[in-house]
C-alpha cells in the first residue's frame, strides 16, 4: 500500500477517514462513535495497535488545580478500561 497522505494528528486522521481519503489506525475510543453510526467501517479488525505510553505534563510549581487533577484521574481510569468495557457510563 502506497501512502499519499499522512498525519500525526488524531483529529486530522479522523477527518481524512471521514472524507474517504484512506485508512486510519486509531484506538477504539477515538472512532467508536463513527463506527457505531456507520460513518466508518473497521477494515482490519484483527490488527492490534502497539501499546504506547501517555504522559500528562504540567508545570512543576505547586499543586495543579483541582480540575486538572480530576481530568488526569478520569483520563487514567478511562484509558485503563479494557476494550470490552463500555466507554459510556
């Protein structure tokens, strides 16, 4: 398969896939709404993406605001869910 277009942006890849510009590999939660609505179709369901490490960066001075801490905790909990668990609680 020859690549004519590429992006390192999740939003850009999603937009290109929705515009029928090619195949886009992304974590399930990024595209689940479009797949459920029939706007996108999984074409390689047995292919697994490599695991990645995600970092939350913030300034080192003092404690982060409560909203920032809550967001980080929510993100950690959601990203730890197995693919079989619901993303919509």
